[in-house]
């Protein structure tokens, strides 16, 4: 099991998707691995505060995970992203800019 920093999933996690991924990452069979949760960024081009949801560091490399809740589907050859409020976007770029 990876070592988590911080070592717990705090109650401040409001995203159900992040809670689910936290549990999945706990079950990974990675030795000498670290998972940094909610890592604050020193600066952001647009926002006052930015963060990376999860950073996984292990012998295979480093992965930065930005977790988005909601649904993803393909309709007529276009990818549709629906957030938890039911708002749809046809482009990942549009979703990431919000």
C-alpha cells in the first residue's frame, strides 16, 4: 500500500469522485510509493489558488491526477462530459478551463 501524505482522507474532501479514487489508490499494490493528496501549487495562471488532486510517486514514475466527477459518453462521435449538476460540455478543453 502506498504511503499517503497527508495520511488520511479528511472530511474537507467534498468531491465523491476524489473519495472513490482515494480508496482505489489505497488498494494499489505499489511498494515504496507515495501519494500526495491535494497538493497546492505555488502559482496558477488564472486562479488565486490551484492544486493537484493526487500526485503518485513510485518506481514507475510520477503521475498527476486531476479528478473530475460526473459522466463521460460518446454521442455521434463526440465526447460529452456531464458534471454533477447535469451541465454538459462537448470538449475536454472547455471542461478543463472552467
